[in-house]
């Protein structure tokens, strides 16, 4: 003890006290008192509303183009009937085009949106002054194959579209606060836009009977989408509440009548040479389901969306343009 | 350089003297190049040039190897919808040029499969120049070269390094491993791929290093995103996109029990700390095979022992531990032909030349005949020993789902070198290195784990990259069964107790939706089933009953191809209600359920 100086003792005690004090301060600052284990707050559902604020005036609300066999001109005619793409896309807009690129199938199987339809929508958006046109989807099968073999990658690239493939870092968790969909991974390239154009393909679906516009929003979700089928109708209604596009252009050029949504047999699809354009995604599905011999009343998610005020299932009440 | 010259009056002509003085001053500023020891005789210009050529070749081949490995993936193209999906590069090229792979499969199957004929080029190079493959080309050798250069501790420098670079009896091990694996191949197993350097490099970098780097990058990317700083977020997004397009793919990949692959890789790199190029000198069976052929080399070393001063500079830089120093015979079979010894020698002792004198050279492996025979016999005996364990002839594991186009299991084991090319290329991360599922003999052979990824219906890339034909190069038409029976790798089964429509009165049929065959192998039975409401009834009564319409899925074993899409997408997350086992696989005549399947039509 004799050779320990007072200074040394104080230094050692001081160092020990500083370490203990530091640990105490750190522990208190980062103290986890346990999470309250219960339901989070449930507010109004979250929405991404890309619809035009100005009404249609005297213009048609639902345009159906059938009098042609060229998919591109069907698209042009349908959009023209609604007042032209300039009504929907302003100069400098970032436009997201959301086709269905869900499956590793070629265009003849009609499981994905027709590439010619997608390309024409991209071209019209650029003609209307869009700064960037992003074409993307979160596929079911392996995305690289889906994008290539659907023909959409090349078709959209050829007209200047920016193709974004789903990558893990592009999904962010969001609170949708829907009836069954609360916290989900959302595919950000679809929601980060000035304008969103939904370009689904009309087809048979073994569980939902018919799907096109509203079901296409499955492609905005990541994570374990396979659970959605347990309540597919409410899931679709929740997604349609979340995503309200500027414009919906339904590709019914070639329609899968059986074994949807994936198909695989050429005999299951039939050429109908139809393109539906509308600002009302509920009416799009209500009108479209007749193409495969269904009525809107038979399809629960259409009724649900109608009841939520997302649009109207009584498409007959809309100003219709058949071109 | 120009700026360091002294200033001089403008317009005056520069004399040679001025320039010389400037150069002298320049030399005084620049670090002095190390004076050569001893007599200081400079190495021949051609040797100095060749040493640099070797370094560039090593960097180049390692670069090509890594580039091929990064390209062992399908990332989509602008090709039209009907273009067949194939990789544009011969990404398995290094394996095709690997004579150890060629020799094993020649012994096991009595044939040389397709591109493996390229391994003759490597044999040819060896017969002319010695083991230049090891010193100049082998990417795994280059990795060890680099690690042996940067890794040694203070215990691995100077005289310690000289000691560790002397020829050691342990270097015989690789020859014994070679004989054991070649005998095992003759007995019916290409298990030597476990230690083939190219296989190790593809497997370790492809299944462990790249996925781990991707994982780290993912964590960093989420961290950058969480900061909320716009610039950081878009920077992370752009970097993520770039890496997903070049090095890995857009989804994080996982590999079954890959920790062992990674651990062994790290361990063998770490050994460079103690013995430079431990792998190349002691373990590499390909190096041993080339060592056997190096006896014929037309190019080699000649030593003038009388001039040697025992400075040991040659040993400091020796790669192969092949006794370049004076006083002992050079070991031609161990030499990597790096030429460092001649470049380092200050005494004019070492000369590399065509048709050198053979007086001071040992050309053949220093192995004892009896040990060689014993190790070969042990290698051959390993195969029946592994097969009396109950994994092949009886009690074959239902989990051994082989990739589509795989040959019958016995032939598969004769061909599969566990190079992991198929696992790396699989777009859905479906193929994994088996641990003990396929027995000890089948370790690291590919199996499909549907819960991690399913077999993409129209994809045939695993067969395209397989260098040995364990997975044959089938076409889309053969796999899908256009005008013939499709290739089946197994059959799906329902665990109805876990299936939502079967036992929980809940609609689902995601499995049916994903079933890719046409007509679908999964069909549904419409049923109206009772369902108890999940809330208590009034006045404490039992909950009320209602009815629900569900579609109950069934498998048609005659149509099921075992792709596993149903198992992958089943929402019962932990243990799926539908799962695939390998029964009914096209490649087997015995592993069948249905009577009609016995009319076997495979190759």
C-alpha cells in the first residue's frame, strides 16, 4: 500500500466510476421496458389517389374500343374517346404504367398484358409530355423470365419506357390500414409517381372468377401474398382502396377464358379485340367481366368496391363511348 | 516527371550533361530500388517480362473466372418473347478445361462429356510448359498466391519463409488424394469434385462469399434507407440496382447448410499464414494430376549448382516449394512455373529453357508405390462403404429431388462433381448443396428444396451449365413435354390436416393457381362445408354454425411434375400443407407410384 500514491488511487477509482457511470447512462438511455402487446391504432385506410381532380365535363367516362384488330390502335381510340392522353398526363410528369407481368408466359397465352398495348400506352404518355415513363410490376414467377417472355420488356424499352424489375430493396413496409390488409411490404416504384396508369389484362381467375383492373394491384405488394387468397374479395377491395389510378386501360385483346390466372394452354384463350379505358376502376371490372360471361353481381369484390364508393358497378349509368 | 527537372534559362539548348545531372537528382529523390544481393547479376530481360506477363495473366484469368461466376445467372434481356432463355457466355468454361474433372468422369462413365474435351488443352499446355495452369491460370491458385503474399505473420517472413518454402514430404498428400479420387471415380463416384480447385472456387465463392456479401450490402442498404436522407436513399437504390444487375440478383439468395462450404474456404485461405499456398502444394488433386503430366514438359529449369551462394532468394519467392535452390534437385512435378526464382537469382544459377538438361531435376512425384496403391484401394473401397449405408439402394431419402434432366442416381453420382454451377444459375434459388440428405457420398450434390424456391417451369439453365452431364442439356420442349411426356422430378402430396380448404373451412387454392402444367396437375373439388363462427354464441351457448363454399385441391400424380411451385406458395408457412417428394421422377425406373409409369421412356 505504501507505494500507492493518493493520485494513483484517485485515478483508478475515477476510471472505475467513469466506466460504471457510462454503462449506467447507456443502459438507461437504451432501456427497453417491453412493448405494449396489443392492437395498433387503426385509422382511416391509407390511400394513394392518383385520380384527376377535375371532372370529365361532357366527355365519356367509359370508352370501349372494339372496331379494330390492331391492339395499338384500339388503345389509341379508347384513350382518344376519353379526351386524349393529354387530359391525364401533364408535361414533366413521372408516369407509372402498371401492366400485369405476373407469369412466365408468352403473349399467346394471354396471362400477361399484351406487350403492344403496354407499348402504346407508354408512347401516348410520352406524346402527352411525360418526363419519365416507368413500366413495372412485382411478378409471381421469376421476374426476369416474366419480363422477357411476356414481351413487355422489349416492347416498352423500344418506345423509351424505363423498365424497373422488382428487387428486394424496392419494397418498404407500409400501414395500409385496410379491412384485412394492414401492414404490408409495398412495391415503391408503383406508388412513387405523379400519375399511375393501370394496364391490366382481363382474364379468368379460378378463385375470384374474373380479374382485371382491381386485382392487378396485387402487384403493388411484396411479402407473403399467398395469404390474400383466404379472403380474396376483401383483399382486392382493400387494394383498390389503397391504389386509385389516374386511368385504367384494360387489355382484352386476347382473353384467357379458363384455367386463370396462369393459363398455359393456347386453347384456353380467345381473341376478343377489345380495349376498355376508363377513370373508374370498378366500372372497368363491372363492364369487363361480361366478356367472359359473368355479371358484376356474381363477383363479390366488385360489389364491395362499389359499396365503399370507389366507383360504380353500374357501368350502364356512365357515359359510354363505343369506338 | 517533367516538373521535377530543374528550371533552366529559356531558349538554351539542352545538353546531354544537363539531362544526366537532372536524372541523377531525380534518382536521389525517388526511393532507391533494392540493390541485388550477392554478385547482383540482373535477371534476363525475357524472364522479367515473363514474370510480369504471368502477373497479368493471373489477374486476367481470375477476373474472367469471377466475371463468369457473376454471369452464372439469368438477368433478363431485351430478346423477344419467343427467344429461348440461355446464358450467352460459356460460364462453366474453367470446369471444361479442368483435366481432373475430365479424368474422373472418363473413369466413371468411360466417356468424355461434350465440352470436357477442352481439358486436353490444359494437358497440352502442361506437356509443353509444365504446370503453367497452376502458376498462371488457375483462379483458385491466384487467390492463394495473393493470400500467401499478404497473409504471413512475422513468423512467416525471412528465414521462416525460406523454411516454409522448402519441399516438404507433406506435399505427397495431394498425389495420394489424386489416386484415391481417381480410384473412387473408377468405382463409380465423382466425389473428387469436393477437392477440385475450380469446383471449390465456384462453390465457395458462389454459394458462400457472394451471398454473404449480398447480405451485408442488403443490411447497409436498409440502414441507408432508414436514415431518411434522400441522397443516401437514392444512392443506396442505385448501388443496389447496379449490384443486382452485375454481381448478384435482385433477391437475396440462401443456400442450405452453406456454412460448412464457407468455413472450409476461410480455413484453407487462413493456412496461407503458416505455409504459403498450402492448398496448391498439399491438397490440390488437379495440381497433382498436372504434376504427373509435368514429367513430359519440354520447358523447364536448369541449375548451375557451382555458382550458388545459398542466398535463398529463390526460396523466398518460390510458389510451388519445388527446391529451386542450389545443392538439391529441382522438383519439376511441383514447380508452378512462376519464374520468380530465376528473376530473384543474383548469381546466374537458375535458367529456364526449352529441353533443359535433366541432371539436376526430379521429374516424377516422390510417392511410395505401396502407399499409392493403398490410397487408391482406400478410395475405391470408399464407394461400396458409403453405399451399404442405407441411402441409395434402400431407404433412399424422399428429399433428394434432383434437378430436371438429371440422369439416374447411380450415373448421377458418377457425373456430379459438386461444382455448384446449377445452384448458382438457378433463378429461383431452388437448388441447394445436399448435406447428408443424399448420404455421405452425395454431400454437396444438388437437391431441390421447394420451400426455398421452386423449379421454374420453362427454365433449363441448370442443364446448360452442368459441365459433366449429370444434368443433361434438355430443351424446353423436352422439359414441358411438347409431344412427349414432360420431365418430372417428383410428385406433390397434400397434408390435408394442414390444408385450409380441407380442414379449416377457409378458401385458398394458391397451389392450384401456381400449378404450371396444362391441364393442371392440381384440380379442385367444389364443396360446401360447415364452419363454426369464431365467437361465442348468445347466453354462453356454443358458437353458431354456418356454411362456407371452398375448393378442395387434389393432385393428379399422372400430371404432376414435382416442380414444387405449390409447396413454395402454400400459405401454411412453417410446414406446408402440400409438399413434394421425389417419387415419380422421370429418371428412375424404380422410384415410381403408378403402374403406367413403369413404361419408362427416358434415355
